[in-house]
């Protein structure tokens, strides 16, 4: 797991982000972003898992990673089957 980057990131650098960070979003993270986009830009983990036809436990870790990368943010909560779920929004 990469824990550091080998280039200078300037504060508020939109260009650096799109040239250096976003291309590294591969696999499951990219699938989750695409699912959120398909679902209108915000959805719960359960809704994303259902769309992707995957169990929630196989995607849950990616939500924290995407949040830490600034790709998604918490946008409230929603109840499904009497359980509360965080609503995630694309940034």
C-alpha cells in the first residue's frame, strides 16, 4: 500500500490532482465512483452495493479511502430496512 507520493502537491492544485492522483483510482474505487454517478451523485453504501451486485463488506473499505482522497463526502443518512446508512456524495 502506497503511503506517500513522490511529487510536490501544491495547496488547491486542481491540475496536480487530476494529473497525478485521479489516474491512480483503479479497480473497485473507480467502480464505486461510477456507481455513485449512475445513482445521481449520492447514495448509501447499500444502494451502491446493490447496483454493483456485490456484498457491502467487499466495498466498504473503499468508501473510507475515497473519502480520504477527497472524492466523496458524507451527506446525511437514510434508513433502509430499519437500519441507518450514511449517504455518500461525489465531491
